[in-house]
């Protein structure tokens, strides 16, 4: 069967310009030329959906994901996640394939060598300052955290992430409440993964804002998921409220200055050359400006970034994937940002597999050649 591309379903009001379903690939036996086609499609469309992959083994998922970055090796957050990290509770490693994690919700008696799993879908009440009241939790939710899959310290962001829906609960919908300065809402399938495009965001910036993004760099906190573990999120998931709740640096594990990540704000697509504004607001600590000065005031840093990034999450710019069992989603982790969404009831059991590896290189900046 030849490889073919098909548009993803969209709400009538959607203005999303990325994402494609790809058919005609045998992922367990992918020729080099078919892989090259897939890679080109991924970097052209940012998000690729391949359906009916129930039989894909963890090892095959790893092999496919690694093909996008053959020099990569370790899981994106390293071999071991500190129990002080906010990510500790969300990730369970598959014993036979440590780059593949089990995520989901509810009780799973056994799966791939793991037994008696009690998974917890990250709920915004664990992270947001102003969670939705419990009596509205069934029908309403918030974006949990807009992010780039990455440790943002010591390790570089994976080039590509794969997510496989192994088991999903019966379908229902929830309404995302933004609860910011707007009254925006977005109707989404329960447990959607929501994406926005960094290049669309870049295109929406004014010339002056683009110039700022092209010439500034962002410095991320050391051990960011421990550093921000007491801090609380904005209600729309786009970064942290500045309430001085970050842990003081001396209380973090030992810090090696050379492991601190400083990245451009604009990342270049290695195939199309398009520039995407890619900044992970939760982990940001400083902005290095074009004139060499460094913006160190955390509240000012966050406000500056928030003003630039907020427009990216307007409802019509978001692709909320409607997961069906067997869906494999691959995404350009240097080109789109995503958020977990939704609040599951205890009996709504879901099981996913996530795979990515720390990038063998940092993101390409505006001046890098492709
Ligand atoms: Fe993620």
C-alpha cells in the first residue's frame, strides 16, 4: 500500500495548520526510504498520527523513535528520575525497554512485565493554584502544563516523541476553561493531548517581537522540576505564577554550571528551515538579551514570555488529539508544544506508552545551517 496523507479531523472553528494522518506504513518493517518519507512528513506537518498500531511492541516503538535521532540513547529525563522531581509520580519505566514509559490512569493488573499498576493521570489540582472545584471536575478541566518534553538540565530535548494509546476509556468530552484574562473555553475529548505550533506562534509575533525572539536566549533553571516543585501554575497551564515559591538553589542537588541549558528562543526546523518560538515557561529562569545583559527578575522574565506566548493557545490554534486505541502519534518536539489535559474518574482506565530520548544535539537556532 503506498504511503498517503490525510487531514486530521478539526472543529469548524479550528485554524490549526499542522498535523496529518499517515497511512500505508508497516512500522515493524520500515525501509530506509519509507522512514525518510515519514521523517519528511513529520517535519513538514509537526504531528503525525498513525492508526491501528495496537500490535507495536515497546522495542519496535523504541527502534522507530530512535531512528529520528540515531545517536540518542538515554530516556529524555535520564536513567533515573529523582523522587524530589514533580515528574517522579507520572512515569513508570517498562523493564525491558527503559526508554519507554507507561503513563495513564487507573488500575492495570499487568502489562509488559509490570504488575498491579495504579496509574494516575496528572491532574491540574496537583499543580495549579486555582483548581476547578471538585463538583465541576467531571465536566471541566484546565490545560495541565504546556511543555516541551525535556529535562532542560544536563540533557537536551528529544527531537521526536512517540505516544501510543494502548487502552482508552469510553469516549466523553470535557470543557477546558482558560480562566485567564479571557473567557476562552475549548471542548476536548477526555484526556486529549493538546498541541500548538511554535512556528505559527512565531508568525503571529510583531516584527519587533520577532526581533526580540530571534536575538534573545533563555536560561533554564538547574534541576528545574525540583526547583519549581512547590510553585503553582497559571490556570491556563502556560507557566508559573511568581509567588517566590521556587526552591533556593543551595537546597537543590549539586549543580554543575556546564549542565545548565541556555537555548535560543527561536528553533529552526531541520527540514523546512521554518522558525518556531519554543520556550518552556515552567522551567525558565533568566533571559539573555541581545546586548549581553541578563534579565534576572523572575517575575519580569515570566511576564515577558507570557505576553509573547499567550496568543499561541487561543482555542482555534490548538489541535486536541482525540485518542483512539491503537493511535500512534509522533511529534516534532522542537517544533510544537503540548499539554496533558483532563480529569479522569477512578473507573476510567487508560494506558499509554511514551518514548523519547534526550536529543543528541541541542535545538537549532536561527543562525544554524540545515
Ligand atoms: Fe510531554
